[in-house]
C-alpha cells in the first residue's frame, strides 16, 4: 500500500503514532502510585517573613520516613519527634 503524497500522508502516519504514544503513556500513569500534598506560601508583611506550609498524607509521610530511617514506625505511636533522630 502506498501512501498519498502531500499533507494527507503526514496525517495518515501521525494518527497511529499519536495513538501508540497515548496508550503507552496511559499504561505508565496507571502503574504510578498516587500521592497528594498541598503547599501554601504566604508573605507576612508584619514580620516580613515568607511563611510556608505543606500538608502531606500521613500514610505517604510514614512510608517516606520508613525509607529514610530504615526503621518500622507508626506516627500515631511516637511519643515525641526525638524518636525519629
């Protein structure tokens, strides 16, 4: 089968390639774990400080701490943050 010359030829080649890329990227997204966090940055004119807050899912935070400390831990069971040191 020969493809027609001109702009139609590009369109005929582009659609299958675009479809393959979409399908491959969808598979990669489905395999990626879902994490949520919310960051907020605010300028405090009174104190002239930049205030930053970050909200992270507790489960995600525990997993990250376990990886960093290489210890099994549960945030609800900690008596103080000194136990993480």
